[in-house]
C-alpha cells in the first residue's frame, strides 16, 4: 500500500463511525464510475499481484477440489 494511501486510511480511521460510513459509501459509489477498460486493467493488475505473490511464496495456494469440499462441509 502506498504511503499516501496508508496515511489517508489512518486519518479516516480516526473519524467517528457515522462519518466513516458516509466516506465508505462515497468511495464505493465512485467505483461505479469506472469504465470497462479501467475495470479490466484493475483486474489484470490484481491478478498479476496475486500471481507474483504466489510465485514468491508469500501467498499460499491449495487444490481447488479441496477448497470446494471444505466450503461444502461448512454449508
């Protein structure tokens, strides 16, 4: 997380709950304004970040069948 974003997050967390809720609503609503091309780019960036983390060993992976079986047991 970039330092500027972390600083904003830290500052936002000092707000009262009601103000944080309003801020969260505004931030989430702003995501609806992203065009399809930007949305695609963001997903590709996230996929690359996760793949890099997996390849470096900082993000564990598990078998899809095992993960699905575990979820089925929970529901």
